């Protein structure tokens, strides 16, 4: 059975009628008993508060609250820009400065801390995603399915079905009074169900997504002026005036038909036995894990064998482990052995980031002596404790290594002890890939960083590099029931 989330991007601040649309959609979902996840931009929440729309906020409170960014039409430097140009930690600080206050505004105005986050206008980068985790948002709705940077995520752009029906009729300046034909609810439901079937052929998670403003307008609001605001790729220092004009409205008959379509769509979705209508909070409850996990020494030995046989995530022992997790556990074990003259019986699972700098590669392989392996593991462990990540390159006493070479060298020390009862004097590491195998799969390659709010010919390679490096921290999600049976 596929999980299906009805999601709405609650973002339009220019059309007061969009408040009415949100109110009606909240009521229809409540009346039909179908949960909805409302991705609220803080700018929109503040606008509704300024307009005194207590009725909308009360209706909104009956549904799941998620986060759609602090600003929509007016915001400072896009995350896509500063995430590509700043150092990782500086970009995280910038994201927290902009977005953490937005998370708090949404929580205060709606009465609920946002459960999930999805970017607006593709304004995303790895530093912003990490900042959203630090700000306390439970999951990412728009990433790879699984864990990345020890943060639960579900995809969006490649598993979305529009729930907006036949709303669109772009304004023609030569025919300003042209009226959009009234929607046909039954035809729109049939199309949405056909689109859903198409998605279910390739995925077991679908986001039925729409924008409340589209129930009352027949075009994207303000796109004519929006490009002017971002003509240099950034809106500039704020505050500044909103320049986007309201969108052209649908007729009263067309809007009424759109609401009827929504009601029929919810009833059609409820009638299907192959979908589970759910929320991100329920999904988090199904896949979240205890705050601290441990493995035994023998389990670490088995994990070391698996990850050196194939550099990738491992699913075992009722959970999953990223290559960064396993490297971190090996670093812990080696430094523990040095300080206590014995191997640990239990090893904490420390969910760390992958490198935030280009991983060093040793194309000819390396031979690392015992002292350098121990010194390298101790240095890497201290970096883990300070920065919660693996280093991209490391001076391991006498040898320069990347994370892959260090992982294989530490595993060689552990496995050598298990085979002979002696610490090997040196470990020979053959040429090994610097990135896990998942980096070449749709889990990573299906992501996107495009945005209308960037300069012409904007280069996204820096953002892709950060994502590829974080393939070290990727691991599949494992449901709670499976963990109990593991």
C-alpha cells in the first residue's frame, strides 16, 4: 500500500482571496476526514495575522503544520546562492539567522511547531537543510527517501501529483477580459486519479500537492513583476516594498467548481484500497529511531567487513548504517583501544555528517602503518566530536588520507586483530572509491537545485558537490516494526 500525503504550499501574500481559499480547503479536508499537511511560509502566516484572519488560523489548526520558508515574495539572499558561495558552517549560520525565526513565527501564529520542511522556489542547499534539522523540524519533504545528514526525508518533485485541477489559464495581455471556462469537477478528478496511478507505477509514496491561491486565481500571482525583483539573482537588502501585483481571479462559478472537485477528489482517494492517506508526523512516528543506539563488538566487525567489501550503506540489526556511521564507529573503537588497551564491548552509533569539503582520493592506494592509523582515527574522532562530521582529508601522522582510505585502514586494523589476535604493523589499502555507490543512483541524482531567482547561467556545481559528498551520510529508512523483529 502506498503512502499518500495531501500537501498545500500556503505562501501567497499578495491575494487576500487566497486566505479564503485556504479556509475552504481546511474545512473540506476536515469535513471529509482526510488529513492535510500545510506548508506555511512565515511571511504568509504574518500576513494572515496582520489581516486579522483568526478564522483561517483556527481552521488551519485542525491540520498538520509544516514549514515553507521565512519569506516568499520578499526575502534576502536565496539559500541557493549563499549555500554555493559560503563555507558550509557560515552558510548554516546564515540559514539559521534567516529561517529559525520563521520557524518560530509559524509555530507561534499557528500554535504548532512545523513537522516537515520543503523549500520554496527551489531555494535549497545542503547548509539550509542542515539548519532546518538544527532548528527542530522533524523531517525534510523534498529530499531523497531515507536519512541524509541524520535527517529523515521523503521525495517530492519526482513523486508529486497536482491536486489543483484545471486551474491554469495564463493571462494574455492582449485579451485582459478573457474568462476561464468553468472547471469540470468529474473530469478533473479522473485526471488526478490517472496521474496518481501513473506515479504509483514507480513509487510507493506520493505527494498530492497544490497551492490554495490556485483555487481563486487563474495564474501564478505576480510572475510578471517577480522577475524584476530578482533580475540580479537576489532581491537585495530588506526591508523593501512588495512589487508583485495580485493575480487575475477565477470566476465565482469556476472557484465553486474547484471546491467541489476537491471534495470529490478526497472521496475518491478515500475509496481506494491501495493508498494510505497519511501525514508527515505519522511517517516520522513510523521511521524515527531512538536517540542513542549501540552495536556490539562482533556487530562492528561484521559491519567493517561489509562496508570494505562495498562502500555503501548497510541495512542490518534492525536499522541502517551510513558509511559515515561505520567510519565513526571504527574511529571510536580504535581511539578507545588506544586509551584503554582493549577493544570496546559496546560501540555507540554516532550519526555524523559526511565531509563538507572535497574528499581526498588516493588513486594508487596507500599503505598505512599502525601508528598512523591510530593517530588518524584519534584525529578524526576529535573532529567528529567538535564538528559532527567526517573530515574530507586528514594527515594521519605520516600519511595523508581521505575518509575512504581512513575507513579501510581502521577496518584493516580491526579485522587484522580478529584474524590473528595481533594488531597488524601496517594495512595496505588498494585504490578505493572516494564516494559511496549511492552517489550514482537516483537517490542522489534525482535531486534538483534550479530556481527562477538566480542570475543567468548560474553554476550549481558547488551545490551538487555538497550533495555528492553527503552521500557518505545517506542510509535507508527502516520501519519500527522491522526493528523490533530484527
